[in-house]
């Protein structure tokens, strides 16, 4: 004789399945969020890169200055990207303008793009200090950033995102970034 599930047995099975889903869901989101924030940050830098490209085209192949009076490179690029939110990394507390979580390579400030021989290896911008002024710039990664895992180069799964002069964005470990023209490093602040 066939016996069907009673209503109580069915409710117990559903309750167990819901309990398992509740326990496993936070584990899933903890693993997914860091990579999704890294992807959103890469998207932000890609849009900022397009803003740089448009600015350079409008200004005789010259990059913007890091600072001009009380405004910075973010203020100059913002009209091209039309969003202040792009200058905020999704892994940091959300602030509003006039702050940025990214830096601009000051070696390129007011420089001509034809002078950059290897645009695919030359860093244009990247992850910087949280809520920095709109003229935040670096000539190299600060030595203390290479030591502490709570600093920007370690922000996204022990990597940071960098925008290159040719417009591509890549996540790199801190040791893969140099301030010299050495052939051993894939990414450099140096302008050759």
C-alpha cells in the first residue's frame, strides 16, 4: 500500500531546506562580494580612463595637471565621466565629492601622450588613499603600502586595480608595480 507524505512531514522537509539555505547564503555572499567589488572598481577605473582619453583628445594630447589652484585632476575629468560616484571605490565607505579613492600618476601630469613609449605598461591611475583630495597623485607606491595589508594595494583580494595609459585596467599584486623602467616588472610609474 502506498503511503503519501503527511502535511506535517512535508512542512518539516521544507523547514529543513529553508534552514540549510539560510546557513549557506551568507557563506556564498562573503565569497562573492570581494570579487564583485573588485569588478565594480575596475569598471570605475575604465570609465575614468575613457574620461582621460577624451580630455587628452580635447587638449592637444596633454594629460591634465594634478592640481590647478583648489581643483584637481578629478575635477577636470569629471565633466567627461559625468559622475562623482566613479571616483569612489566600492570597497571603501561611500563619501560624496570632492573626494576620491584613486590616484593619478603625477609623472604624466601635463605630459604629452606621444612621449609614452610603452602605454600598456605605464600606470595612469590606480587605487589610492580613501577619501583623498581631488588632486591625489603618486610618483610611486609608498613603501609603507607594500608592507601593510590594510593599505590600498591589498584592497581587493590582496590586489589593487590599476588603469594604464592605453586604457586597460588590471588587478595586480603590490610586488608587480615598480617606479623604474625595469623590464622585470609588468607595470611601472616611469614614463619612458
